[in-house]
């Protein structure tokens, strides 16, 4: 079984670099264009919450899916205030996408979705997303140790403790 994946796409970035559109084009995520279209109760990946994603969120993800928001960083706060859902932030990870390579926390939509899938135990589904991009498999190389630790955590607190090792 694969998790249901959604992208709230706000059409604010360069379409040529948009990893969210590519996920949708290949049938790996469903594109939504308005905040009210975000499935109620889904896990919404957000940098504006303190609650970290952990394997304990698996039940919610199975029932409601995961949503990533694809918008410009400069408009992000405004966009996130209009969304309802179970907000979770990703723990410390380093992006490998060409735009934000090496800038911790500035993941592309594809990297964020793949990280969430990996942490929740859906490694194969995560890899299928990252294999769409020539730089994608390197995400798992760069973040191998933290991803494995986060995925093995038994609680949210354990994820947060592992995260401190990588700052």
C-alpha cells in the first residue's frame, strides 16, 4: 500500500524547476490549487510548526495522506495561515536540489515529500519520487544517517533528540 500524496501548488515559482509539478505529471501526487482543496486531516508539512514528523504519525498519514505546499518562501506564512490540517515539520535534513544545495531546511517539494515518506516507513515510495530527478538519489546519500535514525524513532521526542545530533 502506498500513501496518498497531495501538493498544494500555488504557482509562485519557476515552472521549469518545480519538483511538485513533476511529481504530479508522473502520477505520484495529486495537485491541488486552492487551500480549501487540501484534504481535511492530512499531514501538512510546514516549517511553521514546532511539532516534528515522527513514525507515530503513520496512522494519520495512512488515513488522510500527506500534503506538501509548493509556494514561494517569501509568501509561505500567508499561504500556511489559510490551510487546515495536521501540521508537522520535518526534522533537520540537507537538500541536494540545485537551487538550495547544502542549505539545511530549504528542501524542494519532492525532497520534503520523500523525507516524510522515508520517516514513515515508505522508503520505496520515497525513492520513486527522488528517482525522477538526476540529483534525487543523492538526497538519500547526503541524509542517510539522519533519515535512518528518524525512521527508527519510537516517539516524537526521540526524533527531536536525534535531530540535535545534526545541528
